[in-house]
């Protein structure tokens, strides 16, 4: 698992970093690592027992440039 508290997770974080972490690591279940809305007092070792639940093989960049990625 890639653990990162520097992705500015509000509103989904930075898409290119989310893609990087999904390709290089794996996803874990929210039951094991629930969203807390803050990182104060949190550390990656809190989630070391979380089991992998999904792995992304390849992601693609979508959009015209920085800040142009959206659901549309």
C-alpha cells in the first residue's frame, strides 16, 4: 500500500497522484481506513494491517492540461 497524507484529499485530491498511488500500490477498504476529514494525529502505520482490496494496472491522463480533469 502507498500511504500519503500530502495529496490534498479534499474534493478527491490530485488526480495524477491518485493514479500514481493506485498503480504503484493498491487500494484498501474504507472499513479498515475510514475517511476522517483530517490528518492530524494520523500516520501510515495506523493502516499497516489493512488488506489489499483492489489494484489498478494502468491509468490514462484525460483532459487538456493541469486542472482540466473532471467527471465530464
